[in-house]
C-alpha cells in the first residue's frame, strides 16, 4: 500500500508532465477568437450587464422591505431602483436627441414591487433600443452634458451611466447585508 505522501508526489508529477501537453493543445485551438463587439453593442452590453444585477435584486428583494432605508437620509430600496430607472431615461433622451431629463419615477406612482420591477426593466429596454437605433456612428455624436457646460459623446455618457448603475448596485448590496441577506450575485451558483 502506498503512503499518502507518495500518492501526492505521483499526482503532482503527473500534473507537471501533463501541463505542457494541455498548453500545446490550447495553443492549437482550431477556432479564432471572436471579434470585438461593435461599439453600440458593447455599450448596450455594459449597461445590460450592470442592469441585470439590479433587476435580479429588484425581483429577489422582499416586497415588504421595499421601503427599507439603512439610514433615514437615504433613499429606500424601491427609491434607489426608481432613481436608476429615471436616470436611464437621461441616456435614452440623449441618444434620441431630446433634452436629457429624468422621468418622474416616484414611489407614489410605482407602489408595488411588480410596478417597480417593470419600470426598471422597461428603462433598460428603452435605453438599449435608443442606442441600437443610434448605431455605431450615432453614439459618437457629441451632445451637451445636461448637468454641466461641456460636450461629450453619447457613448461616453452611456458608459458613465453604466458606472452609475454599478454604484447603485453597490449601495443596494449594503441594504441586503444590513438585513442579514445575501444579494443574488453573491450567492454560490
């Protein structure tokens, strides 16, 4: 009978011998890498990636805790989601050549979890549709930044909103953790 140290040494040696063979096979991959996404598709992808995490939270968080705030000065869970939905329309409006304003997304107007989830989901769908309609060339058009006196490309405005969405995702992780809950993205799959 072999001792465990010998078996471990044999396994390690076998792994070391196999590693160069595996690397050679990987290097001979018959498929070339996939091409980079087109600019408008990449922007939509970035926004949808961050948005999917928020949508998962919106669908997962208990409705009886939708008005929870870790601190009275903060927005409630639902208000955070509605703020993002409204802010998404700033990008949508800019892409469509309209004045970039947040829509009126208030808790008084969106009273149930289902209404909040639907509004958030629609805001991402409308934003993606506007960017897709603008196309690769169109998202390079310059617009005046709505809250400052400078110009920026629609694509840069959109990527800044991907960051904005990620910031709100991070804030809502705290809401989960304070309530001793685990956010969907942090659960083992």
